[in-house]
C-alpha cells in the first residue's frame, strides 16, 4: 500500500517539477542543426525559454552560433556520464577538446570545453550544472 501511495505521489508530482535553468521544448534533440554529424545522447532536448540566460554566461558568445539543450530525467541525474557521452559524440564528429575550464558561480558548476575539428574550425561546448539540472550550449565559430 505504501508503495502504491508513493508511486501515485510521484506520478502526480512529476508534472509540477519545473526546470529552473531553462524550459525545455518537447522536441528531442538527436543531432545538432549547426553540424548534423554531432549526435547528442538520448535525454537531450532543445531548450526553450531561458536559453538567453545560459548564452549570457558565455563571455565570448558572439563568436559562435549557439544552440542550447537540456538533459531531462535520468540523463540529468547521471551528469558526469552524460557529459562524457556528449564529448564522445563530438569526438566521433571530429571535434576534439583543446582545453577545458571549470568555475563555480552561485551554486552552478560551469564547464567550458574549447573544441576544434580536423579542418581547424573552432567550436564550444558550455555545460551548466545545478542540482539535478544539466544544460549545455554548443556552438561553432562564425
């Protein structure tokens, strides 16, 4: 009986949970529209409202065409593994990490990965983690 009650509470409470970093659209992101060879792990969704606030956290955002995505559900809770899957997807598409920097600001962990592909084109992966939330922005140089 307790299990049934707990399950019912979880099902009824799930829609009330809100993304605080960004709102997520219902479209699952499988590939990047900036570079179709970049595949995102399941659990990635195109970010909606709040994307501008994430982009504003990137000092040189104007250098890149940026897309913002969010992880939902179990994917967001497995943050280190999820980020590794993203980086593996970039490596498979020919984007390799040149360097990374991590900072903590106001309870958020922000990690910036500077990437470059085989043709020398610069790209950026910017990951923001806060609690169970994970948002990432990907951009290629303009």
